[in-house]
C-alpha cells in the first residue's frame, strides 16, 4: 500500500499539484484580440447561399476564397513575421518580464533566434477561414490588451498590403503579356514592310496590280484603235482598191500590232512581265496586312487587359475591427488543470495494468 501510494503520488498527485500551482498562481494572463475580414472582388457574382457572407456582401461582390487562403498562408509565413517585426518590437512585447518564464519569449528551453521567434509567433497568431462564408478570423494573444490589439491591427494592415501586392502582380502579368504581343506584332509588321520595300526596289515596281491594270487599259485602247483602222482599211479597199492611202493604213495597223505585242509582253508572257511578279508581291502585301491586323488586335487586347485588371481587383473588407479585450481568455486554467489530471491518471492506470499483467504472467508466480 505504501509503495502504491508512492507511485500514485509520483505519477498522479505530483503532476496535478504542479499544474495547480503553475496554472493557478504562476501562469501569466494572455489577452486575445480578434478581427474578421473577407476578400471580395467586384468582378464576381455572389453565390446563392444563406450564409453570413451574403449579409455582408454588397451588390456584385463575392468572397475571393482562393485569395483568402493566400492571405492566411502569408499570415502564417516567416515573411509576415519579418514584416511585422519591422513595425512592432515583438521581442519586447512577448519578452516582457511581467510574464512568467515559461510563457514569455525566449522561454526556458528556447534561444533568442528568428526560428524560435517564428515558432512562438505561430502559437500567438491564429488565422482561420470559414469555407462556407469565406470570412477570415484572425486571433492574436499578448500579455496586455493593448499589445494584442496592436499586433492584430498591424497584421490587418499587412494583409491589406499583401492583397494590393497580389493585385499589382496580376495586373502586371496581364499587361506584360499583352505588351509582349504588341512588340511581336510591331516586329512582324516592320519585317513585312521592309521585305515589301526591298522587293519593290529590286523589281523596279511600285504596285504591279495597278500597273497591270494601267497596261491592260492601254492595250485595250490600242486594240480598239487597231480595229477602227482595220475597218477604215476595209472600207477604202472596197471603195477604191488603188487608193494611195491603203499602204499607210496597213503600216499603221502593223505599228499598232507591234505596240499591242509590246504592251502585252510587259503584262504577261515573259519572266519580266508584271504577271510573273504579281504572286510574290501579293504574298508580301498579304503578310503586311496580316501584321497590321495583328498589331491592331494586340493594341485592343492591351486595353482589354487593363480594363479586366481593374474589374478583377480584390479588396480586403473588414467585417470586425480588432477588439481591445477587457479580460484574459488564456491560459484556460481550469481546463488545463483538468486535462493534466486526466492525462496523469490515464498514464498511471495504463502503467498499473501493464505491471499487473506482467506479474500475473510471470513464471515465478
């Protein structure tokens, strides 16, 4: 019985007494400040659900749940701790001598390093999101009401800054992509114009389509004139076969024939004719026109990207401002003492059953 009481005292009574002494008289009070916010975008429509999110949303606004998760990850990150540490003296706030040695930073088993401060920060700052409403709750504790509210308020400001930074990055990416398309279209148009200019200079031609049309018009006039002269020749030969004007008319017809052949040769029939140059010229012109259309479309896409970037911006809407707590909510003294008592009793009973089982199955019994 004496040995049993010793073990009970060691594994049950002693831990409970330590818990009662520490949480009842030593553990420092911690004040919890809470704030709530939601990430909204004017470019999205609200979801049809009867949640608190619908009560706080305005017309055409809906929570950006993905962005809320990104903000939570930021609040839990080392970057947030580093940014917060530049704004507030965290080591002074959480290292106050008014707090007990186990609660303050650095603790009895910790060192004054950034990694230990990050681990301590993770216990002091608790962001969470309601996936139904999209509302983010941010809870921060400190050893005084004002400091807990100050830390919470600074984290809200950092969250707003991060939302703006995400907007700027998204806008910059969209506009940068649109601007790169404009640069590509301008380069293609410049290349097409240069190729067309080189071709015109090398072939001594400005616009083969217009020049061919002019040549065809001249040829048609010569053919009409030749037909008129042939008609005159037929009339003269019918009326006066010995008319001295007949040789002159025949010479004129022959001259017109030569002019028609020369003019036709400039348009078709030879490697230097306009028709042989028309295919490549039309290809170069088509490339230039297509490049111009690409440039116009790229400019329109840039303006659309800027408009869409304005529509898709997200905003941090504060639902609940950081409160100034008037009483400590931590460390939940009674719950801590009862938890330690229950654990100690369970461990003692498990150990006692193991010992009894070993004794009962011992061969020397």
